[in-house]
C-alpha cells in the first residue's frame, strides 16, 4: 500500500540515471501517467539511448515510480524537459519536485522549458512553485486537441 504522506528527509527514495534496461518500467509509467498521450515504443527507446539527454528515474519501494528526461536545444538556448511523470499512486509526495530539481542540476542552459496540458493544474502549480512561468500557448498540441502551455524558468 502506498503511503500518502509527503517524503521526509531520509526517505528511501533514490534518483538514479535511467538506462535502456528501464524500458518496460518506463512504458508502464507512460501508460499510467499519460493515458491519452503515452509515447510510442520507438520514442521511449530513443529517450533512453540517445546521447546528450539527461534521463533520471526515481526508485521507491523497489520500483521506478518517476522519470524525467531533458535535452539542450542550442537554437533556442534552452534545455527542454521532454517528459516528467510520476505514477499516480505516488503523486503529491514531492517526487515530481525531486525529479525536477535533479534534472535542473544536471542541465546548464540559460533557460529551461517544458510543455504541460492546460488542464493539468497540479503540474502547473508544481512548475510555478519551482520558478517556471507561462511563456506561450501551443494550440491543439495534444492528440485530443487540448492546447499546451509552454513554461520557462530562467537561470539567475
């Protein structure tokens, strides 16, 4: 059973580099976190194997419960968080914030960007608390036609 309490210092959560060996767990995480937009197999293989990508997983209770990946885009002078997900039963426990912070520590661009569904209010609040702001909107970005908010965080 999942404990709904927030993570406390000393919690047995680990943030580790993700590898191709995490493919099955990442497929499950994607399907559970993004039922409308889960990435196809080839995209997951790419995110786990292409060079120059920061890819981290959160392990808790002996399983991968979170994942984040980012890449630097030189034309935009920004690191883009391509995906961040936490299994539904582990959300609202600080894992998303831990992943976001760990990813930011491993990137070096002057700006960090990500996209989020306009309806994903919990995620938007998390990003705002972490210093991201609304940069622009992309209409009909997702498969079902929902628009995406592009959020950005500038480094000091």
